[in-house]
C-alpha cells in the first residue's frame, strides 16, 4: 500500500516539476523512455556529425497525440528529410485524420529547419523505423508510439 502511494506521489511531483519547468508551447527533449502524460510536445535533434547527421535520441518514445518536432540547431539551415517505414502520424499543418504520409521534408522555421508531426493514434505499442536524409547522408533511428 505504501509503495503505491509513494510511486503515485513521486509521479505527481515529477509531473508538477516538469510542468513548472517547461513553459507552455515549449518542447522537452524526447528520450527512449515514455514521458509523463502531461508532456504534449517533444523534440528530436538533427545534428551534423563528422560522418553524417546524428539523431538525438536514436529512439524517441511518445504517446499518441504528442507533437514531435525534428529540428536542427539554431542557425543550421540545411534542409533534411524523414522517410518512415509506416506513417507516424500527420503533419501539424494538415490537422486532419490520418493521411498515411510517410515522407516529410523539413521547413525553415526561424533560424532552423523543422519537421513537426502529431503522433498517430495507436491501441498497442507501434515501433516505426525511419531514415533521416541530409544531402547524401542517411541514418536509421526509430520512434515508438504508445497508446495515450
């Protein structure tokens, strides 16, 4: 009984601390662990590396309905493309039900390039691999979408 209460209080405290530290509309770094339900916007960094692009994190885990933004660093304007094995969701500018889109080209947003999607609804864990293309470089990270 006490263990359940401690875990529940710990989760609530973590969610309260996260919501207090992240201003509305700001993203948090995606991780390979399922975020608390309060998280609605995460980012994945597309970073140039010595042998091609690096994606941080290589596996992004989110809940259905979460907005996910892949973005370059501030001031890096080289465009990139994402090519998914299966549709991960819809681009935020469409705001329509599932379109089945699998390929996304980045767009300039201020001083960086971005791709922003809303993770599709799922009833079970959905692991989707994808390629990131910058120029002639390709890498193969993944996204895991969990039911809300």
